[in-house]
């Protein structure tokens, strides 16, 4: 039955029998056969069959949750009991700001505990990394929390939050609204989740800004602010503390305007992935 359960998980994740077959190397007919065999064994239909989409019904969602737990447990049977002998590759997607801080600390402790696991860090924006994780190209991603819901096959582990501030060269300005409206504005790129947060915040505050540049690189924006080229609204990330020390930071007076950073992993994660995620949570709790 494990084979059929794996097929069920693939269909739930990829949405159609054909897409699931492409991912796990089966024909659409073979996928359909696996699902029918599973339904016959359980005595229940698992999908609402409408068009090409494969939509789980209530029973299907219940079986899926149990299937993921059973398959994850079965996968641990081939893993060494001594974690120092565990081998494998862990593909971690990570936004730039977490790589020299939480990721660096976690990797050091993780390598000490599981020295034979090779860690590959893949950089990118949160959106790029989420797409790669959903496509199975990553084992986990440390990213900014998206404003939309995650695909059902993924789960969110919160780690930390960072307040947004106005960065300016002019230390004589104390009102952040005056700063963003009276000086040229350097925009945090709206293709990033954080940049979209800034865009929505400005809209809710009813503020128009005279933006003349848009970048995704926070250190570069801070360097431009320090050079007197404008002001910006940025998350006060630990990784860039030295850069923030070169500018004046004005609080927004809104403690709820923060970006949240966390780990996204598949619901069915390997043991080495779960260990890394748990270590990330422990590190965040200690800071």
C-alpha cells in the first residue's frame, strides 16, 4: 500500500493525475490505477472528480494526512540510528539576509551533529525559493512569510520578525512621514515579499513618494542612503547592523509593521530536513 500512498501524496501536491505522473515517473493510467486500487482497499472515494483537476474530498483529506505520516515513518527505517552516520544532501533555499546570521549559526551546529550530511545553500528571493520548493528542487526554504496561503503540501515554521524603519542621512528630521515625502525615495524592490509589504503600507498610510530607484539589495540601498541619494523604508535585519549604523533610522510608530521570517518545508519532510528546521527554531528562540 505504500506505493499507492506515495501516489496519492503526489496527486494531492501536483493537482492532476497527469502532473503527478510526470513527477514520479508514471503514466497517467498507472496513477489512475494506483488511486483506484487504494480506493478499493479503503472502501471510499478519495476525490471529487470534476474535469481534469483532482480535488480531495473530506475522506481524501483525512487519508492524505495519515498517508503523509505513514510514508514519513517508513522512510526513517532506512536511516541510521546513529545520526553522526547519517548521510545525504540537504538543499536549503535562503534569502540573503539570513545567510550570515541564523543560517551560519545553525549550519555550524548542524554540521557538528550530522557531519556526513552535505548542505547546499541556494540563494534567491522568497518568491523564487517558494517556487523551487514547491517544484521539489529544494528541501526547505528560509524566507519572508508570504501574504498568501501556502500550497497544501507545505508548512510554515515562524522564526523571527524584523521591524521596518525609515533610513535617512538627515539626522535633523524626526518625523518619518516628512522624511519619505520631502526627500527622493529609494524603493525596496516590489518583486520581493518585503518590498510588497512596503508598497501596501504606503498605500494604507495614503502617502505618495517620489521614487527614483528600485533595488532588491538592502546593503546597496543603505549605502545609497548614506551617500545622501534619498531615503528608504527597510526591514532592520540583523545581517546589516553595521550598514544601518551609518544612517539614521526613524521608527514608523507602528509596531505591527514588521516582516516575518520563517522556514517552509514539505509536510512530508525527511529526518535531516526536520533536524535543520528544528535547529533554526532553537536558534531564533535564543536570540
